[in-house]
C-alpha cells in the first residue's frame, strides 16, 4: 500500500469508506462523518464508538468518572481535572477540550484539502481514461466493419474472376475440340480417298 493510499485510508470514514464529510471526533479519537455517526446511533440507547465500542455519549473519564473537560497535548488524549493533577500527567500541557477539538478539526480539514484535490484530479483522469477506452472500442468496431466489407468485396471480385476464367477455359476447350473434330473428319476423308485409289 502506498503512502498516498494510507493517508486516504486515515482520512476515510469507516462507514461510507469515503473521505470525511463534516468529520466528528469522538472522545476515543475515532473519527466519522457526522451523518454516518448519527445514522448509526439513530435507534440506539447507548452511544458507543462503532469501532472500539467505548461509551461516547457522556464524556466521562474512565478512571475517575469525571467530565472530560481538558485535552492533554503531550499524550494527545482527553482528560478530566483529576487526571490533570495526577502523576501520569505531571508537567504536561493542557487545553480546554472544545478548543483542542476545534484545532484538531481544523487540522483535519487542512489535511483533507490536498487529498480532496488529488481525488478530484484522479476522478477527472479516470473520466478521460474511460472516454479513451470507449473511443478505442468504437474505433476497433468501425475498423472491423471496414475490414469485413473490404474482404466481402474482395471475395465477390475473386468469385467473379474465377467464373470468368472458367468460362473462358470452357470456351477455349470447345473451340479446340471443334477444330480437332474438323481436322479428324478431313483426315478420314483423305484416308478414304487414298484407300479408294489403292
């Protein structure tokens, strides 16, 4: 898999397999198209991440059951106020979760832009390839018809030529046979005359 394929895969929604449209990032950091996620959650009571199955409706810390209000820039994960003061996050940098989410969304959109442009170019190239392939097929069928028509005319010409030559041969045979018959008759008369004289 090329790096381009991997980057497109990383920017693709697990549901529709297309590049994110209005992306949503859950607390577990899995991303989805907003419409895809809403469709998935439509008739479900528990709003869990469709990928990792973690609870996503309430942004509560799995360790302290506190609201996830902060985002640890060093660990790149949402944390609660208790996590912030814990040893695990000692001397780490934090941002309000909404601000961090906005930055992530902006960064994701910026990353998406060149991929979208590349996708558009690829789609345009594909259209041209499809048109070229169709043109090649049309041209091949046209040439095939021309070849068949030319060979049909050639066969007709050869059949006519064969018939004309056979006709000429039969005529020549008849003329030679007639001449030979006349010469045989003349010779027979001469033999009869000589026999009479003898």
